């Protein structure tokens, strides 16, 4: 999940896995794979950064789970 800010200042949390496109017109429009479009204050680069941060944290957690599983199998 990533936290973005709508144009009216309201925070919104979006499932990063549902992001399909992000475009600037000049407002930033986030389109989900459901077809829903959301206007946000965050720039394209900020949205990309938040998605990368989210994906990195998920990947890191998966690596920890794999490592724990492997260690458990060795004992």
C-alpha cells in the first residue's frame, strides 16, 4: 500500500499492486487496473518512488521469510 494525497488534501492509501498507469496532465492521474482514476498532488516521480519503496519492502520481507524457512529446514 502507498499513501498519496488527493487534490483536496485528503490522504488516500492505494494498493500499489493495482496501479496501471500514472500520468501528468499537469495534475497527476493515477489509473488503477479496475479503471478507476484518481487525481493526486504527488508528482509522477513521487508516486514511482513510493511504489519502488513498497516493492523493495515486500521483496525484503519475502527474502527474510525464505531465509527463516531455509534455516528451519536445516535443523
